[in-house]
């Protein structure tokens, strides 16, 4: 971000003062959106750097329509620099203006005195402008006390809304992990583009609603930044949906055929959830293969539009390696294979089947649940390719088994763990969890912003596997050789999470079940591409 700001100033004639003014305006807009009018009471706590300068400029803007604003600078104006100092001087010049009060606070004792004797106890808005992207060590002293002040304010009857500028103070903008006490914001206004701490948990949990403000940095500068980490946007999913629209001449084969290999004796629901989701996601055809003793129960739970096939089984009722020839024959008509939900990984013959299928297939494959367990630890010789991509969808426990470790500290850097695995084995890896991430063979990682805690319910993973397979089938059925597996998976995760968000709005997270996610896929798709869904 510092480089983008520098180039904006040097190459495009924008001043640093103008950038700070634009940032302050974005924050003021967020304050007014929460307060509901220009007449309200706001407290802004400022650090001595540019984040504090943004806060000082915000105070001046808010005071213009009549708000009452108190500003506390943790430090002395003479010790600040540059644009931040200029904005603090401008606040000092407003001395006597009944709308703005400005306090310097250079000690914990002074902070205590301010709280007890001069600051109001009934602010509607609190603005955190203490630290932005430059913090690398835990807050201490008066700043730690300020975080506690925000925490106590959240528990009061008045309950002011808390807005942080760029990142909540106390977070290292470049890290997902917490480095110490941090402000818990209701809204965070970040400038130009999200930072890792804005989007990656657990740090992201401190941001509240994230607003990404355009403050005037040219988009071409942002696009040229050498980054391998991205946050999926609504436009990414919409662009994919438009590219695979149903057209007047479309028919079932145009939108691809999914072969789902799932289920076992006693575990039939996962297979039906996966196949049903693939169908609802828009695949033209879905065939569901299950063991002989399970297929009748699976068929009873599947949509009537789904074809079923009985495959050879072990004496425990899971798919046998003897089914391989039959399954490969079925796969000749498919555009993508999904394998794993409810499959069982207890029988060696099932493990042999899964590995042989992945090695001999002629289509992309999505592997989930027991399909992953059958391949754990991941065989070093098993690699995906651009022509025959492998998509893995583990949760953290499955991921540990794929890596071959029980050391959970690997997830201190979820992005790094996913990227290392994806690049080492040339696979597309969907690491599920709060803010699921997609790592691809070239090292890029996409953070998915949709979804909620209600998705952590039985069968949600099976449903996601079906959606991914359904989107892949449509990509390869519609776009043929121009299909991008990465774009299809990124869109599938976004749409599935959005369907979960819509389901939560209607049902609440607690009562959601996996089939509710599937049932809201159509609403999610129509919301993103309404024109494309009209006949």
C-alpha cells in the first residue's frame, strides 16, 4: 500500500494530503451511515501517525454538518509529522468551536483524567484511528488502555458503534494471527484494497463489516502489485456465470455431466446431498454411483432427475476395486468426477479403488471426505495437471491427514500451508473453514468472503463438493478447452457461500441444514446474474 500511495503521488499528480482527505471522507461517510444524521456525538482516538491524521481529518469533516466531535491524540502535536501533523494543527485552530474539542494525551495518567473528568460517557460513535498498517508489535501502555476502553464501551447500555480506520488497532495488517490486544470493530474502513488482517481469521474477526474505500489510487497500480493473494469479489462469480449462461440452443449435454461416486452401506445421505447439489448448481446431467447394497436407499433420497448406478462393493458395503472397470466406463460420458462423500475409507480395497480411479481418469476430479482419507497421506506421485485438474476439498482435520501430521500449528499460516500443498502436488486445494481459501498450482490463493457459521453443519461439505463438480461440468461442457478449473472453483465457493448467507437470512444460522444451502443456490445465482436467468 505504501508503494501504491507513492506511485499515485509521483506519477498521477495526486498529493498525499488529497489521499488523506479522501480517506477521511470515506470514514466520515461510514460514521454518518451509522449515526443516521449529521447531529450526533463522536469520539475519535488518534495515534501519532498517518492513521491518526486520517482521524483528525475525519473529525473536521464530521463537524461541518453539526456533529459534536471529541478528538484525543495519544501524544503531542509537535511530535507528529507530515500530513498527520497538518491535520492536528487544523484541529487546534478550531479552538473555541463548540462542535470540536481536541485533547493531547501523552501518558496513562492523562488518559485516566480525560476519561474521568472531560470526556462524555454517551458517545454514539467511537472511531479507532490509533494504528493502521504499520503496527508489528503488541500494544502497550496507554494504547492497551484504549483497547480496554473500547471493550468496556461495547458492554454499556448506550453501546456506541465502533469504526476502525484501515485495520483495527492492535492487528498486524500483514498477519492473520493476533499479536496482542486489538480493537473489536463493528465497521472497518480500509483504503484501496483489503489487507490480510482484514480478511483472514482470526484477525478478520475484529473487523466487523469491511468497507473497501476508493481514495483515488488508479486501479492499474493495484492490478500491477506483485501479489499472489486475492479476495474473491462478487464480479468474479458474476463473470463466470455470464460465461456459462444457458442460451436458446442449450440442452443437457451443453452444461456437462457429473459422475458422483459416493455412499456406502449405512452412509447414504452424503451421496444424495452431493448429487442433488450438483444438479441444482446447473449441471445438465448427474449420474450417482453407489455400492449395490446402498444404491436403492441413495436413489430414494436423490432427485428424480438424477441417474443411479450400482457398483461392486466390498463385504463391508463400500465401493470395491472390482468396480474400477465399470466406473471408468461410466466416466467416459462424464465431464467431471466427484468422489468421496459417505464412501468409507476403512477397507483397503476402497482405498485402492480411489487411488486407481484418480490415476486412470480422463476427466477433472473433485475429491472430498473419505475420498481424501483414502489418499492420506497424499501419494507423492499423484499430481494434477492443467488438462486433468485435481480439486481437493479438505477441512482442517482432513488436511492434517493429507499432509501426514497431527501438528495443528501448520494452520498458524493457513494460506502458506494451502499454497505449499497445492504447488507441491499441482492440485487445486479448497481449505474449508472460517473464510475458506482456494490455493492453486501456480501459487495464487483466493480468500472467499461469503458464508457464515451456519455452514458448519453436517452435509455442508458434501453439498459444496456437488456445487464445485456442477460448476466444473458446466465450464467444461460450455467452454470446452477454454474452461478454467480455477475460475469455476472460485465461483462455486462464492455462490455456495452466498446461498448459505441467504439461507441464514431466512432461517437463522442455528436451524440451517445442508439441504437449505442447496435450496438457496437458485436465489444466489439469480441475485448475481438476474438477466442471464430470465428466459
